């Protein structure tokens, strides 16, 4: 019987895609293998249960692919060609919409691949075993220097191979995220050349050929264009009010508080806000501040499409969604300001206390600011450490403050509880002209609160002010610990050990953390048993984990 109707494709593979690689021959599938010119040099027959039987050909194995490859396939790092082992893995990736090329066994056909994929961006999906990983390493060595870029990933979810990952529910987004996060393998320093340039050679810039450029400012002396600026402060002091006030002034072409005679050239704004509702908080505050909201967009979420083509939304993640932010910036005419409030809500799996991880996260963000000449203002909280310089008081790694070209702190005025002070922590690109003072007053549209700035500069030390505040606020430690707990990002129960360790690094004492936990009604339950178990904390509104054992 010469009909595919009597045969079924491998599990998880639809017939339409499978028949692009295989043809029915009697009761078996025949899978063509091709050379670098696309000529069929042999076939592998596969019986109905899916196991390979034998190879028919000249003895030389070939590539498994739908010929010919599209000319644009692999033309960018975001749309690479995936390389995998076997026909069913190749078909699984094709089902997700990827361009894919299969090899018969791990590490084979490297020269053919190099010829077919020369100048294209590729990602090798390794089988999750020792042979697969060794074969992928061998293959990459033959492709590096020939392909535009080469990356290696493991199947999502710990699956044994690409097809099993798809069967288990992995989406195109899952593979795409792994590919984006994987580092491109560098060309080894072995004298390899392309266009006359030797790999590993330094790229030098003669400074006498560099034209000096002046710093361009959004808010002169305070917020620079093309740079990352940090705005830190305890909860409830109006940091978000300040950023929205900036957005309103820029969008409507108003003036800055310390220069009321010089109008601002109107510009666009991109907002990322994890703590305030767009409709009930952000929009009313912008209206009250006089914003032109037609020039302001908010990133609500990032689109995600699963294997079935269903669209969902997920939280923006700086570790993998820089491209989405790039798109948002270019979609807003004359965009000159990006606000991320708070930045700690968008770190994904990045550890906010590890300098190396934070520097790696912020480097692409700073590059994006420079690329488009936009000011990026990142909001963060203060830790609870007492004493020391203000530069060490921002929550998480010191890398946040180090990466920013300027950092500002919002603090209460010790002599006037309703007055707020905006003071410099560091400013590497402008002389210190002091800070400013403001109050939050209900004088906007419909009585909505707005920032009321004072016109005169404030000359004060952020170090001294924060030290005084710390002494005055000892009685508020419980309230601060409660707010800290509420700010812990989670989609469910969080390891109690991780929470306690992070709280300690942020200067919260164990006893205060325990009091805050009880005050908020945080549920403490145990997952698992004996040495495999762990304690987790969850919001009182979260569903309890099973089995439940209450923490003593």
C-alpha cells in the first residue's frame, strides 16, 4: 500500500509537516538525506512504530531538510536555523514555525552543514545525553567561522531531545528564549580570517580621530539622554509621582521645575510600571499633571504564542525582552524617556544581589539608551542597612548604582514630614548643583495629587540625611519589613530560606521579618518530606500547597 493514510507520523508530529521530510513506501516511511547541493544521496526507512531500519545509499550520510531552504532563513540572530539530530526532531521544530536542518547522528555532516549554512545564524539543539553534547561541541567547531553565529542549547524543560520537548508542551517561545540567552560561540584565535580581518584581533580607536561630543540632557544637569539614571527611595515618598511628573512635562513641552522660563521640546515616553494600575492610577495622575497622553505608551505585557497558536501575555523581563523594549521605543514618535518602576520587578530569574548578573542585565539596557538617545530612569527602593554612604543604600547589588551615570535619592525632610527632598547620590557627568524639594498636594484635575516643586535648590548631603532618617525610623522597621515582603516578586509560593537570605542582605532583621510575616498573614507551609522537603511562604490569598504542615 503506497499511501501515507496507512501510516502515522512520529508522536507529536502532524502529518502535513512530516510529509515534507518523508514519503510513504509500502508500510514504511522513507526519509531522504541530501548533500550540500540538495541532491538526494540516500534514504532511511522507518517502520510504523517509528524506529529506523536501514540506510540505503552510497555509504555517505546526508542532511535531513525541506529543500530548498528559504534564502532569508537564518538571516538574523532572532530568526536562526535550528540544527538537531534526526528527522522527528527536525519535523518537531518545523511544526513550531522554525527553519530546521537535521543530521543523522550527533556530530555528523559538519562539512555539509558548513556549506549549506555558510553566512547564516544557527542554533544547535543538543540531545540531552553525553553523546549528544559531545556531538554538538564537535559540530560547533566545524561551523564557527563559517556561519554568521553559532549557539548551542539544550531542549526546554530537561527533555531528552527537541521532539520530546514539543510533545511535553514546549512552545516556540521556549526555544526562542533559550536561543536568545545562549552565548554565541566565538571564533577561536587560530588565524581565521573573514574579509581580511583576523579573529581575536583588537578593534582600536584612535582618539585623535574621535570628534568630542557634549552630553545631551533631558533634564539639564539631572537626567541625561542616552544614559541610565537611578531614582531610589523608601516606599510612599512619591518616587512614582516624580517620574510621572517628568513624563507629563516632557509630553506636553512644559518646563522643568528649576528652569521655569525654558520650555521643553515635546517628546514621547515609554512606561513600565509594576505597582500602579494604568487606568485607575497612572492615567489620572498624568492627566492631573497636564500630560499629553497621546505621546505616552505603557508596556502592559509581552505577547507569548504557544505551540497551538494561542496568544497569551507574560510579564516583561529585562533578561530576555530588550527587543520588545526596542520595538516600544521606536513605535513612539520622538521618544526621549523610558521609565522602569521598579526595576526589581522586571529582573526575571536574575539575582538582584549578584554584581555579575546585574551588570550583564544592565549593559544591554544602557546600550539601548545610547542607541536611541533616550533617558532611561529606573526606580528602586532603599535597603535597611544603617550607616555608611548613600551609594550603598540602594536595594540589591551595588552594580545598579555603578551602572547608572547618575543616581538620585528621595527622602523625607527631617524637619518637615510632608516635605520631600530629591538629592544626588552620584552624578558622573555633571557638576553638583544640589537637589530639589517637593510636596505631594491634591491640586491637580479632580483633586488628584500632583508634585508641587519648590523653585530653589536644596543644598544637603544624602549621606547625612539618610543616616538621620535611619535613626528616626527605627520604630517603623515593622512597616518597612511588611512593605519589603509585599514587594517580593512571585507567581506562587517562594522558598522561605531564599526570602530570609535576601531580607538579611537588605538589612531586615530575622525577628522583624517574622513579625511582618505574621502581621500580613503570610502562609508558611512545607513542600515534600524529610531531606527533600522545604518551607515556602505564600500570600494569604494564594492556594495552599499539598501536603500542608504548619510551621511551628
